[in-house]
C-alpha cells in the first residue's frame, strides 16, 4: 500500500512529486471548430498539428489512444509550459459524454491574472459565448464559467488582490482542523487521517 503521496525535501517537508499538468487530452468530432475556438476565442496558440501514427489506433501498439486510425491530434499552448491536446473522433462513432458521470472530467479551470481575466471576458463576449459570472467562488477567488463548442465545461479563475501574479494553492488551503474533521468523515482511522493530512499547513 502506498504510504505517502509526496516526497520529503531536505527540510523534511512533503513536496509534490509532480510540477503540474504536462498535457490534458480532450476529444472533439470537429477539429476545425475546436481549433478556431481555442486559438481565436481563448487565445491558446496552436503549436502542433498531426495525425496519430498508424498502428496506435486499432493496432497492437495502442497505448490508450482512441481506437481509430489516422485521426487528427492537435496541441494548444495553455501557458506555463503546459499543453492542451485534442483528438478528433470520427463523427457519430462515440456518444457525447456526460461530464457528471464517474470517470469523466467535470470541468477544467485555467489559472489567469487580472489582465488575462479581463481579456478573456472581452474575447468571450465579442464571440457571443455565454458566461456564468464572474462570481466569487470562494472568498477572494473569482471565477467565470462557460462551454466550448464541444460542450466541455471550462472556467478561468483569478485572485483580484494578486494583480499580475498567479497564485493558486494558498487560497484553497482550508484551516487544518476543518480539513481533518472532513477526512474523519471518510475514514476514522487516526493513522490514516494523520498520513493524509501530513502535508497540510497549520
């Protein structure tokens, strides 16, 4: 059984084993529509356009790709050295997903600063994309919600007090004791609770 979710640094503090998202892969059945939305509306540059190599769809080399041959696979720059990718599934080959189903992506939020938030709101409004918000999702954190043309739920989030900075973690850290109380509703074993809460501040 895995006993820790993070690796201690030289000071003994737990630090994440990962830096963040390398790439996030989503599906579309209309790559042209998707490319236009992500580049022209959201401002994510298209940085790679390709087809999945032969054998990686229905062949023995498939490592989790969609089970179709020669489908489009495009990448967009979503900032901070991370990539958003799309596979183009043949029209009618798969049903539309339910974002609230188990094992699916409910939504994704992009981290932005004040300037980028204003620009994204301007872009979305200029293209007639319905927006829910901005709303204060939690004290000090603003979010705006919308859908891409595939029906994927998207969000961008920012802290107005941070100005040009983008800080994500510190605002979402609950007080240690309230987090531990919540963990106890999941499993009441003190050793398990202590292990899960080891990296929490406080």
